[in-house]
């Protein structure tokens, strides 16, 4: 294969990959579009945060109606929403960040739309799993991954009171996932990368999205109260860990679904 043909092949698959990634990110894109539009377009009597919540719910109904999401994926997204809301209520209470605008639909100072920010990460992973036909080699057992997910989630709460175990967890993750490789397909061609690297890349791009979201007033960190500033790069590790929680849950559900399908297929033989 010549250098020219290799370059053409690279560009072709890069375009295909970019398109598929864009399709996986439809829910986050709609959320960001809503954040941007609601910054300049207001409906009298309807607070901005509540408008965003209504739009997010309508988007979910539209996705189900159009077949973009399945009912099972919607249930998974609802779970991510619940996980996110619980974390948001605690973090806002501890002063980690705030939602300064008024909203009728707030719990503990947290607008209900905020859970969809976490759900959008889960939506992306669900879509990527099926659009790229993901598979993972040397993936840890369900018991190990679920325990890791619990420890990661718990540390987001407990580090306010006891030692922050983040760096210990990061070292543990490298050890547990050191042999795990994620395979994905584009137009019948298979590609691969270390699973831990894919977690970092997703976390990094979410951090970029977080900067856009805070700029659009989705929420504000204490250092952004008077004027907007770039979100501290240390938040990349937080998103990295949250991506792993999302992936663990999606992988667990998909494994269960695959086993059910295998048992059903076997029973028909």
C-alpha cells in the first residue's frame, strides 16, 4: 500500500469515525444547543433552568419515537440521571459549585435538569457501544468492576470528610485495566486501543465540554462567581472516573442482556 493510499484510507476512516461520534453525541449536542439558545432567548414566566429540563425531557421522548434510543437505554439514562442528581445535591451542599439562577424545579439548590448532564455521558456510551459494535478483551469480572464503580462513586462523597483516595483509585484502575483492550468497528474494519486510554480521552473531551457549559451558565464553580474562568484541569480526573462508572454500568447491563439472549438462543436449538 502506497503512502497516498494509506493517507486516503486514514482520512476516509477519520471521516467515518467523526460522523459516528457525532451521532453518538446527539443528546449532549442538543443540551449544549439548549444552553446556548436559552442564554439569549427567554420565555416570560418560565425560568431558564426549568426550560432546559422541559427540552431535555422532550428530546428523550423524541429519541424513543424516532428509534434513536431503545426503552432499555432510556431506563439506563434515567439511572445515570438519578446518580448524577444525588451527587449534585451533595456537591452543591458542600459548596463545590452552585446553580445561581432561579428555578421552580430545584432540589437542595440543584435544578432537575442537571442530572441530564450526567445522563448525556451515559447516552454517549450506550450509543457508542452499539454504533461501533464495541467489545472488550481481558475485561475484569462483574464483581470487580462493580466494586470499583462503588468505590469511585463513594469517594466523591467521602473525600470531603476523610482522605481523598483518588490517586490510589487511579493507580488501582491502571492495574485492573492494564490488559483490557477495546475493539470497535468502522465499515467492517476493526480497530483497537487500550481501554484505559479511551476512558481518559472521553474524560478530556467532557472537560472541554464542561468549559463550554460553564461559559454558557449551566453552573458555576466558586472561582467563576464574578467572571468566567477555565475549569481547573484537575477536573479531567473527575470526569475520567465518572466515565468509568458509566462504562461499568453499561457493560454490566449489556453482559446480562447478552447472556439472556444466549440462553434464549440455546433453548430454541
